[in-house]
């Protein structure tokens, strides 16, 4: 059974930081491109960042410099470090695993991030 379990969300003040984690089981982690997506209320889900097992990274341009994606191929975990958070970063953040060069994809249940004073 494939499981992607996100953690680390919560309420943070503007300018603060959070680190999201996504623990993955049930798949061969190193064969998957891992990603973080987010969905704000009333908006479509959007890409935040992806990372391959070799460490190639792609960010949504608007988030470069504030967000950092990383992965631990031993712990089967992907992380998203979010700094200088803004109210517009408020969203449900989803972990995604996509098998390299296929349409096979899995999603976590999401974790809420709320940036508010």
C-alpha cells in the first residue's frame, strides 16, 4: 500500500518559517520524482517544486529563494523548507510522487499551512 504522509503544517506569522515533511512508503522511492504542490481556497492546485532522486530541482519561479525542496533517499522522505512566509502562501500543501517518465502518480492527504498575524 502506497502512503505519502505529510506533516509540519500549521499556523505561522508573516515572515516566519515552516518545514514540511512527507514520509513515503510502499514504492521504490528512488524511482520517483517527488514534488510539493499547493492549493489555496478557490484556486487550482499549483506546483511548488519537484526533485529527482539525483537531486535535480525545479521551482515555480515566484517561490525561488524562499522555498527549498530536499529529499532523503535513505529515509524515503521529502522536505519543503519555507522561509519568509507571506499570507498568500496560505494553502493546503500536498506531497506528490511521480514515477519517472510515466503517468503513475500518488498524492498525500495534504497539510494546511496558514500564514496570518
